């Protein structure tokens, strides 16, 4: 039997055709950026945003946005304690200070009440994350940001295709970012996108993306900036995948549904939240064992591994990691829900090529682990 894959793409002849076209024709004149321009334009339109800038990955998209906004030394930026480190690392790149906040026990995203408790006069921005495809409480977060004059940013890397009150993930805050990493719903291998509405901010980020060049004057740089340019082949793959987005999202939703249905008879298991006002595109089907099971993520993952079944830990609270040594005490004090939920959560295999039989094998494994 082939090993069951945690995450990975679904590539068809459609992608092959478009990438081959870029490989054959995408090198000279306007063809050199044809797929970059097309993908950016279509991706922005789909999300009802005025502008899109493709980047080498999502981490660089966040860095570009923070730099474009002028976030820097002395500023505090609020982030949820449970997310991939890519959300927070760019805060350090611009010499600002990350402030880790607690998550909501139901949607696992940034808890607005916890944000209130951590605001100071140095708070400059809030980055909220749509974790695993779940949507953050955007109404409440926007109210806080508006009241305090804070910058609100959306990390939608895991939520392509999700909606909140009918509005797509990618339309919240001054800017939203996406990842097209190999493991994400839509992939270019490595890749990212920054979505914006504000014209001046777009021009600034575009300038910062390519060595601070002057308009219309060759090799003439106004500032020392970054080189975060996308590549046409990468964009061709992204554009081809984007044309199949509904299919990819439906597949992700089917995977979660299959786990949920198979395990429906076991009480006190908690999966990705989908309240009435949310359409969840389920990048990562995630299972949090209710406290009644007395199950930890470490034990579940180890016992599943013994059965030859993969699973990944719920994101660790960032404040608990060696990378953020010095934040541990703060995290335990201010983010108790993050520590608790994270200790009981695992992400289930969800490669887009996973089969029903493989999902059922994982469910059988989970039953054995819960009985042991
Ligand atoms: C994957 C991911 C990122 C980073 O994406 P890269 O393209 O690898 O830089 C950022 N935030 C979240 C929430 C992610 O899941």
C-alpha cells in the first residue's frame, strides 16, 4: 500500500497545457509576464479587490505589506498565538514586536476579546488568520481596529474559497495574503499573493517588490528595497489551478465531510467550525479531541504513526516555541485557550488526491487510538 499523504496538490492535463505554453512562449516582450498579469488580475477580481501582487511566497507578501504600511521599530503587532510562524516572522523582519493573543475556542481564530486585553498605545496593527479555512470574527475585529485607528490585515493563506457573511476570505482589512505553497489548496509549489484596495499602498508595495526602481528610467533605483518578484511559469501553474478552484475547494470540503460522517457516532470530537454565516473551504481538516477523551495531540500522533497513519499537530502556540523564547510566560498568561486547544488538536491527512478508502483507514486508526 502507498503511504497516505498529508497534503499535496491535484494536477491535471489542464495545468500541464498552460505551464507548457508558458515554458514555450513566455520569455519575450509582453509574454514574459503574461501569466503573472493574468493571474493577478483574475485573482483580484474574484476577491473583489482592486489590486493583486504575486510574490515568491506568502511570507514575503506579509513582509511587503508591513514594509509598505511603514510598520517598524517600536510598533506592536497583534497576532493569534496559534498559527504558522509565517504570520508572525515578518513582524520581526521589520523590527516591530509581535504580541501573541488568545484564540476563540470554537473557530480557533484570533479572539476579539483577547485582542482588547492586549492593546497598548504602541499597538499599530492586527493580523488575523483564517485558520484551516475557518473564518475569524471579522465584524468584531474590524470594530476594534476602526475604534482604535489600527491597521487590520488578513492572513488568508489557509482560507482560499471560504466566505464570511457572503464576503470572500481575501477581502478583509487593508490587505490580505495568500500562500500557494505545495501543501495549500491552490499551489504553484512556492508562491504567494497580496491583495489590496488602496491605490497608494499598492504603488508603494509594487515599488518595494522590485528593488525600488524609478518609473521609466532603466537601472535607476530610488531606494534600497526587496526583490520579491514572481515568475511567469509559477504564475502559469497558479492561473491554471485557479481556473479549477471550485473543484479543488469542493474536494477539500468532501474530505472533511467524509471524516465527520465516518466518526459521527463518537461524541465530543470537534472539527472545523462552519457556523451559518461561514462557508468553510477547509484547507486543513482538523480534529480537536474534547476534554472527555483525555487525549493529547502527541499521543494521538504517536499511536497513529504506529499504525502507519500520518497526522500533524495543531499549530503550537508560537509563544511556546524556542523561536520565541521569552514569550512563554506571557503566552500562558494571555493565551490559555491556545495552549489548551493546541494540546488536544491534530490535522488529518488531506492531500487533494486522498481516496475515500484512505480517509476511512485514518478513521479506523482514530477509533483504535481512542479505545486504547
Ligand atoms: C502556509 C502559511 C503561510 C506561509 O506561506 P508561505 O507561502 O510558505 O510563505 C502563512 N500563513 C499561514 C496561516 C499559512 O498557513
